[in-house]
C-alpha cells in the first residue's frame, strides 16, 4: 500500500491524501449502514465508490428544494411519486438528490432504494455545491443513464437542464444542456414526453 505524505501544516489545517485511500462498493456501503459503522442520517453519500461529506444546506437551499418539490407535485401524475433527499442506488454510487421523480408507488421501496431505470427526473439545488453538482454528481447521473437532470442554480439564478445521457463518454456526460431563467417555463419530461411545465420563478427563492 502506498505511503501518503503531505507538507507540514499549520494549526487547524488538514491535508487531503495525494493518493486514493480506499474505495467501497455499494454492497459494502450498505453493510456499514446495517452494522452501525455509518449512523442513520450521517451527512455522507457514496459517490463513485468514495464516501463524500454532503454540503451544508442553508435556508435558501432548503426553501428552493421545497419549492421545487411543490412545483413538480402539481405536474407529476399517477404512476410516479416524488421523493425529497431520498437515495438512489447505481452500480457504484448512492447519491441523495434534493428531489427525485420515481416510477411506481412509494410503498414499493420499503426494502430498497430506486434504481436508475425507475428514475424519471433528478433535481439538485446548488449554492455552495454548484461545482460538485456540475462535476461528480452530473457524471454519476449520466453514467447511470438518468434521462433528465436539473440543477437549480442559486448562484446564477437559473435552472440548468441536462438530457440525453451518454454513459459511454469519457467521462460520462449529457449530450444536451439548456438554461432557463426567471420568466421561462421548463418542460417536465417523463418517458420522453412532456407532461407539463414549471416556472423557473417558482423554483428560485
């Protein structure tokens, strides 16, 4: 195993390993939760095999996430349900998006989290997390083939909509990106058809 070295640090400073330490499978991540190594509700999510600390959510983030959930609830019909901060399970990750539109009945997921083929739309609200959402999170969702991914961008006051995932790209990415601003309406697409629209202004604080 490689020895990780770091420069001398001052008081209160921390180093980031210059080489990978240890990656976990989704199964190992679940086992850590079952055995209590990871406490229920711990501010951690598994991204590409790494345990990543979740970003702190300020009041504006919480407000926007709630407004997004409310707006989508007015559009999404039967056959789907909406989850708030609920995990989804991919081949190497278990992210916890702010809002997820999932196929089927909520009670069908008492024993497991939704898989990518059961997800119609994911939404991340981004303030301090914008770089991560545009980077690691987008890559995870594209690799999993999630058909539509929104970033409610509180920094630039817009909504970034990503569609047409390309899991085979290096790195995985979405082929199509559109931006919507206050005054615009965003089409809500499930199963490749538009089921309604939501106003950008309804999602922003």
